[in-house]
C-alpha cells in the first residue's frame, strides 16, 4: 500500500542571491509562513513542474514535509528548520530580522 501524502511546501534557492525561498500562490517568498501548503499529490506534482521551469530564477527545487501549527507551516525535519532560520554561526539575515521583531 502506498504511503499517504503528507503536507509539503516547495522550496529552492534563489539563483542570484542563494537565499532559501518558498513557493507561494503567486510567486516566491523568503518566509516559510508565506509558502503554499500542498496537501494533494497531483497538485504538488503540477506545482513542482511549474517551479522547475523557472530555472532562470531558482535552483535546487524540491518538496519539503511540513506540519501545520495553526495556520503556519512548520518543518518536520531539522534540515528544513535550519534552512528556514538561516546560518547559525552569528545573527544576520533571517535571524537578525527575528531578533528585531521581538524587540
């Protein structure tokens, strides 16, 4: 019996900046909170085809598992959690923005 399809988001890296990005209903975002959560395998396959066709803007497109924490997608794997928060050697980029939001 096939494994049931679990919620996923499409993620990649921005070709020019290298930032982690997530596919939304209308484009790409650097925030996992904005990502389109895919719950249907056929729809996910179609969205992957659309994402992979954007080779002039993105690289390394793949599906990442998430769970829903209310209305917010949350990574299920530590690798995706790390990608969502950015490098951990010092506060910059996404980490610095989070720090400023909590002030």
